């Protein structure tokens, strides 16, 4: 479980997060939504321990994340940022295996190799394992980076806009795989991700963190917290939550 109490964050002298307090239950796919400049990525990065709070704290599974060393944090959470950087001539298998670094620190074991192989299989990357990452399509490449985060074997995964610039086919592919990873069963993951596509969030997320101007506007199960009225106020434009063939969609009016 994530517990955030009275969290405020400033960057370059500008307050980005204002007194954020929320609880995120484990075993869920939690979507962080809100307009540009709402503080979504800042919140995610602060939850991951990358940004120091001006005041307040973040606890994950009872531990103050900012009081932990980087090596300890890497065993609790995996963070996939918006920009993964260049990976020239790196194979897909090598990229995914980097997720095991916090565990073996340069001395991979049979267990590390087995988990890397399982991550490649789970994200349908076995046939691409020997390919250079730079030769992949955008969807394949993003799937490889998510597989790397999965291979880190942490109870929490934080993904910052993992669907940016992806075709609908790859959006559905990645979200289907992420959704299957969550739940209350032993070994399932807890996932928090920043999303801009509200229809994707409505379809896949079972928990919502709605933000605007660095503040929490709503938090809780998606079907209880996200309404047409709330989204319209959140984005300052008329929006409607409807059902299409039993699937929730968000439409402009």
C-alpha cells in the first residue's frame, strides 16, 4: 500500500504539488489523470523517491521511500520514465536483463536468467530477443522497456505515459498485459501509471488519481470517482462518460 501524507514539492522555486494526501491500495492498476501541468509526472517521480519533498512523506509498504537508499528502493519499485534514452546495438534480451541488476549487481544467477526469459515470454518478445532495440517498431520497443521493468520483480511498477505516440493496436496490447499482471493473487503486481487517454483509463484502470494544478481532485475506485461532471471540471471542457458495448468510454461534447 502507498500512503502519502501532506506532500508538497517545488521545482526551481515553483510549487508543483500542494499538500497531497492519498492512499493507493495494492494489487490495482491505478491511473493518474489530469490536464497538462497538473503535476502527474511529478507525483509519480516523487512516489518513486527521485524528487525530494518540500514537506510530507511517501510510504510504500510501511517504508518511507525517501529514507531508503537507491538500492533498497529498486527492490520495492520499478520506474519507467517517459524518455528511456538511446540504446545503440543493445539486444532486446540484454535490455530486459538489465531489470535484474538490483538483484545480482553484476553477477547474474540462473534465477536471474530464468526471470529474464519469463519476462520475454510474458511480453511476447522471445522471437525478438536477439534483435537490436533500435530496430524495433515503437510498440515493440515500448513493450521491451515494460518487460525490463517487469523483470525487476518489484511489488510496485510506476510507468510515466507508457502509451505515448503508440498506435491503437499497441496501446491495447500493452494495457491488456499490464491489466493481467494486477490483482490480489500471490505474485501479482501493483501498477501506477500516468495516462492521457481517458477512454483507455476508463477501460483498464480500477483506481483513479485525478489531479489539477498540483492538487488531488478525486481519488478512489474509477467507477465511484470519475463522472462526466468531474472530468468536465477537471479538463475545463464538456466531457461525458458513456458505455459502448459494455465498455466505458470518454467522449467530448
